[in-house]
C-alpha cells in the first residue's frame, strides 16, 4: 500500500515535470486586476521599490565584502531551495531567506526571522536582480543527498495533494482544479513560485514565501506550521520544482 | 522598515520636463500608517497609532502643496502632484512628519529642457 | 411660507457652521463628524463641475485604493484647498491639501483606505469663497481567506 502511494506520488511529480504541451503555466501576475498590474509594473509606485532601495544599502554595507558579482548571487534565487547542512547538523532544505539569515549570523551573530525587515529587504533586492532568469532547481550530486532530496520532494507533493484543515481542502483542489474561478473576488491562480517575496495589500507590507504558505494553511483553517519548519520547506521545494523553467518575475504585488 | 533607514523615501519626477509642460512629482514613503485600530498578536491589544501627519512639497523653497494626512491614506503612502515646469526648473523638495515626531526629507533637481 | 423660510435659514446656518470645522486640525482624529456624513454632504448641494475623480468602481482591497483628482473650476476662481472625505470610514477626513498659491488647475493622485463600500467625496474650496464638491462610488471587496499570520 505504501509502495503504491509512493509510486502514485512519484508519478504525479514526473507528470508535473513533463506537462502535456497544451498546458500553459501562468505566473500569478496574469491573475492580477488591471490596477494591480499597473502598480506591479510601475517602478515609481510599486511599494517593493522601497525595499529594493533598502536592500541595495544593506548589500553595499554587508554582502559586497564576500560576494562581488550580484548577478551570480541572484541566480541563487532561481536555484533555491537546496539541500544544505551546517557543521554538526543534519542536511535540510534551505530557502533563500534561510541562507540570508545564515549570512547575517556570520556577520553580526544575530539570529533573525524570515520576516525581519533586513532579511526581506535583501531577499527583495536579490529577487529583483534575478528578474527574467528561468527557474532551475537541481537534484544534489552526492547519492546520499539525492535520496534525502527525493524524500523531501515526495513529502512536498504529499502535502500538496492531501486535504487538510476545517475546510478539508488540498492545495491541488484550488490551484490545479479551479484555476481562474472566483473565491469571493479573488481569482484562483495556479500558484507557481515565480515572484517572491511579495508585497501583500492585506499585510500592508512585504512577506516571504514562508509567510505566504503559512497564510494558506490559515486560509483552509488548518494548524499553521511554525515558521522555518521542515514541512514548509518540503512544500516550497515541491512548488519551486513545479515551476521549473518559468521565468522569474521579481518581487510582486498581491492582494 | 529595515533598520538602516526606518522610513525610506523615493522622490521621482516623471514626464518630459519641457518648459510650460506638466510633469508628475511623485513621493513614495515607507511608513506603516498604523491606524490604531488593528489588533496585535493574540488579538487582544491594539497596535498603537502611527501615521504620517503632514507632507509638504516645495519648489525652490516655495510651498507647492501642503498635505495633512489621516488614517485613511494607505500604508507606504504615495502622493503625486502635477506641476508645470518653470523656465529654469528648480529644486523639488519633500518634507514629511509623523505623529511620533519622526521626520524625513528628499530633494531632486528638476532640470527644464 | 414661514416654515420653509426658517428651515432654509437653519440649513444655511448649519452648513456655514459646519464649514468652520474644515479649518480644525482635530477633525482628523474625530469620528462620526456630522458635517462629514453622506447625508450632510449631499444636502450641501454644491456644484460638481470642475472636479473629476478617478477611482476604481470595484477595488481589489480596502487597504490601498488608487485615486486621482483633477480640480479645474469652470468659473474664473482658483482652487485654494480641497479635502477627501470618506463618510463611512472611522476617521472620515482622509486628506486635506492646501495650496498657498491658489491654482487654476490641480491634478494629484494618492492611495486611500476605505473601511466599507461608499461614496468618496472631494470638497474643494475656491479663492472666491465658494466650494465645489464631487463624489464617486467605490465598492470594496474583502479577502477570501482568513489570514492568521
């Protein structure tokens, strides 16, 4: 029974890598209202530019000592999440904010959260530099890590397809089966990870993918996993791989 | 906002600055514009009010527009005004002040062509 | 004849008295100010020629609604100041703009918050002592999902 479940989930993963030709994957920007799209494309009105400015200052003050070429580092935005381990710790999935937090830890011994303004500012700055790059999430090379990566992917796919919360909804029910339909006046998008971090109007500030995924759990009235939990990272890995090949939008505006 | 500059500001001049033509002066300030009505963590206490109260836009030290803001202005406020480009252009400056005493300013040269 | 005259006088005096609150700064922190109610603003019967409001009829979010205003009085008077009033907001006075040098034409834009769907009013004071006012309706939608973060 377990093998059957594994097989069907793997089949789902394979299916999402090689989508039939007629499926067009659209970024969430295509589901914005005309006003929001205008705001998204306006470099002088889009609130994320304030964080890009902040990120630039932080970059100049902190990062440029080790990382000379911004474009090279920006490619991390489309390659993450990756499997990584720190000295003495087991390998786990790191996303871009986890990496920034680790870097800050090296410089200032601070332990920041994914929603700390400095972390988000740098993440947005990098995200903006990565605009237009195609998403490319790779398996690790070492055999031992490869297996762990596959397990994380399977876990991510399992979370994506399982029903949860009081509303008893799975991610796939909305984001695959009901794309384009209305949830009150929200239009359901296919939820590809092409434009994070986001400035969300309902938050009236910027937030990371970690926060957005937690908000989704909250939306179906499920127990919200804690920030930086492995469940969220497994789901993010799966979602990023599902968006493989799509072009990065840069930091985006959402409702 | 990031700990570097708690309230970043972006002053832009949009449009072709031909003498006699209109350009848009746009100010975008990073400020939460906290209304004082929102509830904090745990849903018990209200997050204290903190809004920008006043924004002044000047051209060459002459006040173009004096705006008093209330809680009804969106977070990270954007304010834009269209002005006619004067013959020699001028220095556009923006000053803002919030209800906790914080202030900010920005300047940009309007070069007339 | 007499009841109509006294009612007209009453209306005239209340409108003049309430206009006086336009100069008060405290009005920004007051809620439910009578002179900013929908009914009162309508009863002022101010002319609307010369004011154009651009606001989406259906807003994505009550938190940030783009709004542009153009004031160009049809008479020879110049615009001296204007106010954006949202009668259904907890703090009805949204923005007050004063021009030290009255202008023949004023065009500006901002982003406002609306607590509920309502008519948003712009009341402009001209340098000849008169006022003009215009309103535009905006329907505000709520987010679909509850967000505990």
